[in-house]
């Protein structure tokens, strides 16, 4: 979704926004092509309003946020990130996307004059400084779902969306947009828990801009016995282009995890040959495991973000190794046996047996990462045999 850095615009300096009566208003749903940054991977949604009489052409956009907000990353993880409704001339909106090489798809909404005015006045009220800020939630209250909700609130009757027999989950939809960004997908997979793999309804799927666009195309507005299409016509404002590959590390997370496993096996061989444990390797490997565990622990118990509190990956990535690390290193240096590694081997075997049984999709990289820990703990017991 769309990046806005620096400050939020308070009011137009180039036009007046004011309540209107029965004016000729034309509303369109805008769906924008994904970009290369992680917050752009899913595309973006906005509403365009054209006032026929005076030529006003404005875009309302619920995607304003600032990286300059104090503690932005921490606040986002905790789930208390604030986004805002913004407005700008349609020409500026189009030009910004054209510069980025991203297309814009427009769907003209089939609203009555009264509904069009009601939507204008509702957005104008929402745009007031005291109302424009909202608490962002990436699945249930984002810049796409806010647009859908405003439309539904302002039509007479009810918006009825088409049925869809396909089975989708939040994670499967996320994967549709992260398949070309392996490291982003890896990071998201580590954070989302079992609840992200539950089947979601048609309405819940509309957190993603292109799902809203697809379902809006065949949606109907039902008022008593009267039925009409939600979308009257559609077309491209800016043609979609072949998106360039996102710059990133040339090796995928899975390849890196496999390479780490190979390095772990080489370290194991060296340790067995020298009959000495490399405590620096333990420090790096189990330290990283513990640090990742702290992040998952924070998300599971202190974040209000959805689907992160049911994460079975916490069995593998938890803070215990980090807290135990000083005792582990001490025993490594003194060449003392450590029961932790025997327990860890059994624990990791149980985790890998349970992986296909739980209702959570794990990133493919998790298996070689778990094997790294398993091989490292197993190597300790092979070396212990040489201790007096």
C-alpha cells in the first residue's frame, strides 16, 4: 500500500472541499499496480470523485502513513500504527504512479445521485483533522477495506458480492503477491501463525486490493426488489506494465538455510576431529534462535496484530536458548557435558514430527534451519564421548 513520508496534508491549498447538494458526482474505484517495496507488494486502493459542474477531480486515499513517526517499527509490530485519510488532485495521483511505472485500473461506480452525494459528504466528514486518523490493521482495517466500508455505508440497500467456492486463507493470498519477493515472504511467514491458514470468507479476502476489484466487478446493489450492478464500466487510467524484478539478495531464504546446514555439518566434522566444541558457533546459532524467539514472544503475547498469537513456530524459535546461552558457553569452554543438548535433540525431533500435523503452513526454510540446531546439539554428544 502506498508510501507517504514526511507529513500529512491538512487541507487542500489548491481547492476547497465542501459539502455538496444534489450535484453531478461521478465516483470510481481505483486499483493500483503493486510496487517493489514490501508495503507496495499488494497494490493499493483509492476512490476518485469527479464533480462535473466545476471540474473538481480528487482522489481520497486511506493509505497515508509516515516512517518518521516515533518508534514506527515497534508500533507496527505491536499493532498500534496510525494511518490517515488523505486527498489530492487526480492528476497528481496519476503522475506519482506513472513515475513509478505502476498502472491504475478504474471501475466507475454505478451510484445514484443521492448515494454519490452521501459518499462525498461522508468522506468529507472523515477528512476533518479530528476524524482522519485511524488505527491500521493489515487484514481487517486497512486502506482497501476502509474504501469498501465507505461505499457500503453510503448506498441504499445492500451490496451483495458474488459467491466464490475456492478455498483461500490470509496466508495463501499473501503468497500470491510475495511469490517474487522470497525474503519478504519468508519474513511474513515467520510472523503469521496458524490462524492465518484458516479459510476466509469473500468479505475477508477484500483486504487485498485486487480481490476487492474482482469482487466489486460482479457485485450487485440490492434495494428491495431492485437490483443494479455496483460497477458500471471499467478501464485502465494508466496501463499496467511488466513489473521489474525487485532488487534483493540473489540467494533465496531456502538456499541460504541449506547452505547454513552444510556449514553446520562442516563445523560438526571439524569439532569431532578436534574433539573440541567451538563455543563461538553455539553463540551465533543459539543466540540467533533466541533473538528470533524474543520477537515471536513479543508478537504472541503483546501484539494486537491478527493471526500472530497462534504461531506454532514458537516451538522452534523461543527465547530459552538466549537465556541459557551463558551457561552453555561456560560448559563448552570448561569441556563439561551439558544435558541441554540431549533434551534439545529430542525436542527438535518432536517438533519436526509435529510440523506436518498442525494446521499451519511453514516456510520451506524452517526445515533446514531446524536441522542446523539438531545437528549442532547432536554433535555435542558425539564429542562428549571423548571427554574423560
